[in-house]
């Protein structure tokens, strides 16, 4: 037969196991939750694919005369569509990614140079690097890589104050 002290020691051991198990479960859940938050912070959000070869599409220049840099694209014909895909921070610059979609060959387009301007949302006092890709009019693949098209240094000089027009100046009485 078991003595009273044996039963008591077994009860104490079972109580300790019972108390440890919920603690272990709680700690395990807390650790798993914390790790999932950390893993979420370091998720694999891929940026745009950049190709090292030179850009060979329509000419792109940067106009820094406004509050923000403007990408000016000179297309060889009408029918080109230009879209600003995204702007990302980079070391000492902001990178602008633009997609240029070729015109539909089944449609007639003017045979003249056409300038399209895209606001980049990059302030004019920041450096900007423009990456562009040229795709077919019906291409839906997001895998086409971007290529370095142009860049411009930030212009820290302030814009000149707007000239007051005569109607804005109150007349002296």
C-alpha cells in the first residue's frame, strides 16, 4: 500500500505538471505570436526587377522647374501610354519606376514627336533616378525588368515668388 506521503508527493507532482503545462502552452503561444509578427515585418515584398543593360526606349528627361520633379517622355509617335508605377526610397535618391506601353499597331497614330509629362511626387530638392520599361500594348506581364533611363540631382534653391498681378494689389485710397 501507498503511504499518505507517497500520495501527497504524487499530488504535488501532478499539480506542478498541471501548472507548468498551461505556462508552457501560454509561453509557446506568446513566442509563436511574437515570431509571426517579426516574420511579418521581414516579409518578402519584392521590389521592381532592374536590368543592368542600357535603356533604349523613348527619350526621358527630368524637368525640375516645379515643386516636384516631372518626367518628360518624348515618344516617336502618338499612341504611347505612360504610367507611373511606383516611387521607392534608395540611398541618397528616390527611384521612380515608369512603364511605357507601345501603341497598338492595328490603329493609326500620328507620325510626330509627342511629349507626355508625368509628375513623380519627388520634391525638387531630392535626387531622383528614373527607371523605365517598354512593353507591348497588350503585355500584362509584371516581370518585364526596368532599366535606368535618367537621373537628376536635387535643386535646393527655392522657387521664385509668384509675381503679383495688378488685380491682386489693393489700390491705395
